[in-house]
């Protein structure tokens, strides 16, 4: 869930540019502010965190890893908004009674950005990669956030409203909206397929895990494709589709694994496509 | 890009990814199996399951509730296997009472014949046939001498009509009418206590489902918790002040115990040292609650301020133990742990020493090694190998059905939903014979005395995987050891006879109140020996749907003497016994 402003302006390739400022605030700080708000609302209202020290561990390790790896690999001090978001997301999304999973998840997330990259872009959303890895490799000590916002619908509404406004301003609302619509549609199909109630199928999206997923993971400018808005919609539909299949296979971690599977494939195609376009454009200029 | 830097990042990345694979082995449940002689040498005891050969052939059955719940009946009708220990006829031998829950099923009172066998006398004494659709079904039972006549009376709490039976000299029981109990409530926990210290036992009843619900005649399916972790639509609580004549006065509101969380277990002890018994409640779908007794009239909620009531889990057990032999009671709450899906972890709330902020607890379950017990139910503290340290026996397992299919995905799907979804049973996917946290390995955690518990269940002979609910400790053969009684949902009752290694000493105390209630519920004994100090409480029900023997049993290790025993009676009086003899049961009457 790193949300740094893209080095390449997607607008030049048909996508929407992320505005540099929002309400007079550097847009790189908008996502950290929102995720902090989610954390505070969740924790102060319902105590959603495993504990403050564990979440702080995740944030601290993310920031430390970002600084070390940025110096080692790029040779400069990084902007820390992305690491902060990764840390806070890991701190919320994984559940463990111990400390080491938070530290490891945070370190894997940041490290993946510097190792799993192509053409200057990382292929997986860092937090998605790390959370998926932890759920797959360390189930003995890690589970995912699987609680709800309690009975107070207003807390949930505030997050949905603020989140929607912010992703709209960040020109990513179409991704979120498409995913939600697709989830609901697939929930209906699953309900027909399994015979379970539609509300049971739609239930997961009312939980806080999905709010982080739809506002931070799938909209991450660094790891969403840049080709065009239509292509982004196709990718998010693919994520929702794979998730629906995984859900029919009764996979508890379906959304994480769906993004883990679809995200890098989409990015590889995107990188290939953009590189072809760039080459074509250079050839045309040379000619 | 710095090439060396990239190599460094790649190496670091691979190293990080390898970490879980290195750690995996240390999380496996102990699979050490040894023969009995090796167990004696290594652990100081082993357990033999002897229910059948002792004549205890009790098998629990679940009720069949409203057919609107048929699709998830195993989840709803998932409790009711209770076990309590009592010497109902005062012959000096511990007897056993098991609750059943199927409509028409019978509860059982196994009289201890003193020769290693038991005989079910519940039917002839009139306390067997208590489960029916019209009057409700049993969830558990606790014994206490409400009329101070010297014989323990029986309270059977139910989803339905909770009932009290007066013990007529150990020869028969009479149902007590007009008790002042609720006409109908879905009670899942009950404890005897004397909260006002007037020498007459009082009762605390904890509701699970809302008391308006008749689970056999539901108007609709809106009866589930409104949240998996923040539910407040459960049953109310009842603090009933005993009047000594079989009548009770509802003082819940006046006492300030106003809560509708889904209570599964309660226990009482004087946690803050003011002389009045406090109440701890382990709630399902919510935080635990601690009510501190101010003056025998008012209780103050201290769950959040003490630290035990902030992080919501699925509390199913509350038991107390002096795990460090320093005279302080820790509280053990069992929850749910399922790999990769739900890792709540059990809680061991250890009180802080010298806290300047009043009563404060820290969860030390992970550090002490008693955090993961699967879908945990009852747990009891007791010194199983008489080495002087309190061990912990935990039973677990929710629904064992089809081994090849489990309900976890559907369970995790619906339980994250908003209250309009989770709260309606109609939205819960059909179980269709699937298991949910079934076939689980029990835990026998042995306390090393240095703040660490090690699981030795398989090694000491506990290998069954029934869906355990209640656990009680008692010296069933009067040998100076603790035997273990387990009640299983839809399964047989088990009796683990303890076979201790020679060379360890013990001492036990049986208390009888005079100014205090005659059962001496609420009394504490602190034993001083060999530089150690261990406190035990006389409880009127502890764990989950369980009650231990009245006798307080202390292992002494190899120590051949005891410095003193300090008894604090519920009345406030103190009795100090200097150098009590070891290897014997001391019968102490309040003077």
C-alpha cells in the first residue's frame, strides 16, 4: 500500500495524473492522514489493533527499512509517507499475539519494493505481498484482520465517505467503485451458486479490512497500471473475479491472494505495453 | 542504482522470507509420547482414563432447538456438558455431578463408593430428570450450602428455568419453589458467593442468549450476537442475595452490575484485597468484565481500568491460579486460536506488583507459554505432580463432525459482517455436517515454577480429541493427588486417575465456616513453605461450567514441612496454623 506519487505521469499514457496538491496539502500526505484516521477511529471506538506497541513496531520497522534500503539501493533519503502507510497497514491487517510477525511483515513489504521490480516499477503492492506471504508462510502465528466495526454504522460511514472523497480527488475513485460493484455482483452470483444468503456473501465488505483494501491497496498509484482508466477497470474486475473464484474455493484470504496473483501480471503487461509505446514513439521521433 | 546495494537488498529479502520456515517447528503442539515409567520419571505423574472401569458411563447429548436454527444447530446447541464435584453425603469421598442437555436426557450424580467405583444415584435422589423443552435444559451445576445445614445444595442452571434443590442430609433432594430466580433465562454460568459477607450464600447468574428468547419457540431468527467482538445483546446478569431460606432477592441493579454481554464463565475472588469478593466475567463476543466489590453493596466496573477488559475476544473460561507462588491470583481466560484464521490467544492476566495505579493486569499468556489452546473451553489450575507449582489442564474443541470438511470459511465470512447480517441466524450458511475446530489436542501445561508452562498432554496420557467443555479437579480416591474430570459435548465424561511418582509431599485443607457461610466459599488459604507462598481460593464454581472439589490441595515438592497456613475467612476472621502436618487433610472449622 505505498502511495507515493508516480514518477511517471500516468496522464501521458492515457491514465489520470495524481494531483500534486489536495486542499493545499501535498497529496503524498493525504493517504497517511486517512489511514491514521482509520486507525484512530477503529482503535478508539472498538480497539481493533492487536496492541499499540505491535503496530508501532510495524511502522518503525517499515521506516527504518525504507531509510536503509533507500540509501543502499538509491543512495538518497526517501520520502517516508509510503513506508508509514505500509507500516500502519501491516500493523492493522495482520493479527498475531507476538511481535516478530509485525516486524517481519513490515520488513518484507519494504524489501519487496526494492527487489521485485522491473523497469523502475515494483510489481506487487508491498503490503499485499507481505501480508499474503505472512498468511501463507506463517499461519501458525499470523491471521488477518477479521473483525468488524462493531455496531456503530456511523464510524464505518465516516471512513467510507472520507475515503471516497480522497480517492476521488486522487483520481482513483473509479477503481474503488468498480471493485465494490464487482464484489456485490459476484456476491450475488456466489449466493446463487452456493445457496447461502446474499447478505452472508456480501458481509465481508462491511468490515474494516476491506476498507483498507479498497482505499489503499487496489488504488495504490505505484502498483496500479498506467495504461488507461479503462485498463485499470479491467484489472480491478479481474481482481474481483479471481477473488470470487477463491471464495468459492473457501479461501479465507481471498482478496489478498487475488491481488497477489493479478497485480503483478497486470503490471508486467502494462510495463511491456508502455515500453512498446515508448519505443514506437522514439522510433517515430527518430524517423 | 547501486549494484552492491541491490545485492544487499536481495540477500536481505531472501533471508527475511526464510524466517517463518525456521520458526515453524517451535509452534507445533508437543507430540512427545512416552510410556508411563518415562512419564513418571520426566513429569512426575501420568494420567489413566478410568471412567468406564469406575462405572461412570455418562454421555452428553445436545438439545434440538427451534427448527429455524437447524442449519446451524451444532453452533447454537454447543454447550451444556458440565461437571461439578461435591461430597453430597459427607462421607469423605468426592462425588461427581454431570449435566446433560438433550430433551429428556438425564443428569447424573455419581456417588463415590470409596473403592474406586461410582454409582449413579441421581434418579433415586430426584435430580436426574431436569431436561425438557418446557422447562429448559441444563448448562451446568454448582453446589453450595444455601441454608447452612452442613449439606451442599444443588443449583442447576439452564437455558430455561434455573432450579435449586435442597439436600436433605445426603439422602434426598427437594426442589425449592419460589426462589426468586428468573422464571426463564438462558443462563450459561453460575457461581455461589457471599458478596455481602453476611454468612449466607448468594448467587450470580450470567445470561448468554437474551432472556426473552425461548430457544424452542423463536419468533424469528434475530437471536445471534450483534457483533463478533462488541456484542451487547446477550443475556442479563442476576446478582441474587440469599436470604437463607431458599429465597433470593434480585439486587443486580442496586449493585451496579448492568451488563448484557454474552457471559460464558464467571468466577469470584477478592482481587483487590479489600475483603469483599469481586466478580470476573469471561464474555463471548466481547471484552471480559471485572466488577470490584466496594462494600458488599455496590460493585464498580473495573475491566477497562485494570487492563482485562479492553481487547475483545471470545472468553469461554475464567479460572484463578497463583502461578508464581507469590500469593497473587492470576486469571486465565480461554479464547479461540485457529492457525491463519483467528489467533485470539488465551489470556493469562497476571497482576502487577506494586502498581501505583491500583489493580492492573498484564496478559502474560505468551510469555508463560499458555496462549494457544485451539478453540479453548474450561481450564483449571492445580498441582498435578505435587511439585509445588500450579499446573494448567485445558480442554478444547468446538464441533467435531466431518473430518474432511470444515466450516471455517463460512464462519469467518459471516462473523465480520455488520450487525444486521451477523445478528440474523438466517444469514449464517448451513453447516451441512462440517466440523469447526474439531478433533483438537488437549493441553496439560506443567508449570516449571520459573514462569514457564510446558505442554505434556500426550506424554502424560491425554490423547483424546472429544469436544471438551468442563474440567474439574478432585482427589477422587483420597490419595493426596488431583484427579481430573472432563465433560465433553456430545461425548462421554472422562475420569483421569492421577498416578504420581513417589517422593513428593502434599497437604490439603477442608474448611467449614461458622460466622461465614458453612461452605466457606470465599475463604482463602495461603500456604508458606520452603520460601514459597501459594494462595488458593475456595470458589463456588470456577472455569467453564465446572466446579472443583471443596478441598484445597497443595503440592509441596520434596519439602517435608510447612511453615504455616494462613486462612482468611469470608467473615474477615483469620486463622493461622503453624507447622501443619504434611501428607494429610486438615479439617478446619472457623472459630
